[in-house]
C-alpha cells in the first residue's frame, strides 16, 4: 500500500512540475541607453541642464565620482549618435558627440 501511495504521489508531482504556465519575460527598454553625470568635486551635488541633439533638454543631478556606481541617477536617451551639451549657470561644462548602444550606461565626466 505504501509503495502504491508513494508511486501515485511521485507521478502526480512529475505531472504538476512538467506543466508550467508560460512566463512573461520583462527586460526593460531594449532601445534605451543611459547617461550618468559624474564630477570629482566641483559640481557634485549640483543640478545641471542637459541638451540632447539640441532638441531635448532636462535637468540632471551630478553625483560625486566615488558614489557614481551606487547612488547615481541614470537618465534614459535613445541609442545611436547623440550630441550632448551640459551647462550650469550659462557655462558649458561638456559638449561632445557620443555613440551609445542599447542598455549602455555612459558616464559623463564633468570638471
């Protein structure tokens, strides 16, 4: 009797474990790249103005270089060739054409 009950339980367990429902996969936005603004000291903690391709502008927080990997705010942009301009109080801190690929986090080093 014990063998039959054990065999039945094992068979039921195999049937249940073999029938898995499809799982939805989530992977974030594949066609996005991310910017992280870092400064060793002077602009750390400040908010700077960022312009992407002279079309999109937003404010971004600058983090201290030592904390960039743990506490930095990342800002999503479209992938490909991008023209980045970072200003603070009317002064241009960074201006460059860059290429960013999908899911890449590009650190923008400010003075």
